[in-house]
C-alpha cells in the first residue's frame, strides 16, 4: 500500500506551492484596510447590477473591462460586495501568477532553486502587493499572462494542439481582461525566435506556422472588445500623458513601486545573463519583460497613450523569472566552484545561504514600502475620502434628506457611488440634480439634470458634496445648481472639509 502521507509530501515538494502560499499571505495581509478608490468603485457599481444592465453599460463605456466585470458579477452574487470580497479574486490571481512564475523558471532554467526563487521574488515588489489588493482586472491579467508563458514553453517543447489550446485560452482571457496585455506577443515572438535558434539542429518546423496561428485563435474572442473599446478610448484614456524617453528609461522604477527593488532585481539577473549555461533562456525572459513595454511606449507616441505602470503589470512575472534565474545560476556556480576546489563539507549549505541572501536583498529593499500600500488611504491618497464623507452624512442624517454630488464633467471622481457604498444600510438620501440613475443612464454615474431647480426634490435638508476642501461649497458647483440651492436653502449651515471633499448641510428650516 502507498503511504497515506506521500501525496502530501509530493505536494509540499512542488516548486509552485510555497510562492503561491507566500503570495496569499502577502496579498491577504490587511486586505480590507485601504479604502476602495474610484476605479474600485467602478467595479462595485457595475458588478452589482443586473446582467442586462451590465451588458447595456458595456456598449457605452468600459467595454475593455467587460470580461472582468462579468467575472465579478458572478463572484459578488456568491460572496457579496464587502471590500474583502471585492478584492479576494485579485489576491487569488496573484497567488496563481506566483505559481506560474515558479513553473516557468523551472522549465526555462531546469533548476529548483531558480524556480522557487523566482516565485518568491514575484511576491516582493510593492506594486504586486498593491494590485493584489485591488478590485480591478490587473492581477487576473497578470496571472493569465504568466500562465500563457508557461503554456507557450510547453508547446514549444512539444507543439501539439493539446498544448497550444491552453495557451490560446490564457491569452484570450488576458486580452479580454485588458487589451494592452496582448502587447506581450512582442516578447513571446522574440522568445520563440530564440528557441528556434537554440534548437536549430532539431527544430520542429511546425512552430513556424502554429505559433502565429495560436495567437490568431487567441485574438478572435477579443475582437468584439477591440471594436467596442476603440470607440470608447478617448473618454477612458484621454487623461494619460504621452510618455517621454525619460519615462521609458525609468519605467522599471515605477513598475516595481521602488527604485531600490528594481535595481536589486536587475543585479540579481546578472549571473544568469553573464555566466555560461542558460544565457539564451535568460535573454528570452529579458525580452519577454522589455519588448511589451517598448512596444506600448512606441504606440503611445500617437494620439492615445497607454503608457502607465498598472497597464503593464503583466510584465512583472518575466522580471521575476529572470531574477530567479540569476539566483539559480549563482547557486549553481557556487556549488560547482566548491566541487572543483574539493570543498564538499558544507558547500551546499554555503551555496544555499548565498541564494537566501540574494533573495533577502530585494525583500529588505521593499519592506519600507510595503506599509505604504496598506494604510487606509493608500489606494486613493487624500483625494477620495469616500468613507469620511459618508461618516459625516450618516452622523447627521434624518429621514427625508437629499444628497447632491459631483456629476457631469466631474463624474470621473465617482463621488456618488463612492459615498453611497460607505453609507449605512439605513441611510438613504434621495438623489438631487439627478435626471436618471446610473443604471437607467447606462453609465458609471447618474445622469445630471438639465434644469436644476426642477430636480431639487421636496426635502427640507440636502447634503452637498463638492470636490476639494473649501469653506464656501456653493462656489464649487455649477452656477445654475448654486443658484437653485441658494434660492431655496440660502447658505450652508454646516461645512465639513474631509481632506479632498467638502460635505455641507443645507437646511431651509434653519
């Protein structure tokens, strides 16, 4: 009989397990502490709508996030819409990405030290923690690209359709989650070409047409997202500035969330790039990390820019694979040198200590930055204090109160859904200056009323929210709305700046 504990022992020996467990711990730590920010509010307000309302909205805005919203629609229906519930899929996805990083490094470098090291290194950068704790698609896309890389390596070794199929699925999921992730094809193409060069004596010529065909098959399900997203790009991406050459040069520092961590990764990669043995595989990982960034930078020199670090977070697994390969190469060099010098006693222990020390350097560099992505306002800074504004309203709320929040040109701030999310379940101010609810308007925020005086409602009191800290909130709203409020309510009785918003109470009976 097979010992009952043997499957457990085998599981514990898998190179992907411990990176995934560590990523779960790192991503789950203080998961519910940072307040949701406006992008996460978009996820909440869309995912919790009916399926019909969700699909109608995607025809007007955010089609590029449509696949993610559908996933979250199902998720919230099962697990609810608390802050932890909204973010948990991202934590799980980053853990999956860490597992695939380890598997990819093992396949590229044939070294368990490189594999485990790569998976653990992936958990280190502050930006990985940041987006493991965000209710957006970036973590899921990162996991899909990490999986696609591993599936691609398997298919290159044995290019059968059974091995190409999961690659196609992973790439389609990544593209549907975020179109920019398809830029990884530039790095994958370089990886394939280097593989053909490395195996030129026994190359399988089927790769010459099967890889392009697999990319085409993966792209077909993404085409509807491309068509819808292209019509919506001006509204969604117009705020991103065209990147400079300096922006490309220093992009890694922003991608990692710490220039010290980025430089530590770069130094760790040197052994595998310089020492003989796996240099071709190291260049495959480097090009996989760099070419998508360069490609997006070039495209962003046109009318629309896409060059922002979170859009390119999916390149982080390749950086971790490369750095892990460096750790494995240094370990192998140290053990080989000890063998040649006949220093067998304690040689592996010393080489292991070297590998652990190499892993500790970026971890130590990242440690001071980790709290910065976990405090209450870390996702939104001081500009979106939804919870603080909701607390002011809840403390003074009376049944029949109304609420007016920035809409129209200021709807990007997501104040209405953001404050509504944090209001207690028994606090229901009626909407002021709203012509249609967000659901009826098929948008992320309610539609603004064209005739403010007719949309005041009959309440004796209105809670007014405006952007910025001000002692005179009526000067921060459109003139026609301010005129309607002054005519019925006069000046505000209570003005409370909350660090990015101002909450004012207008009472016509006072």
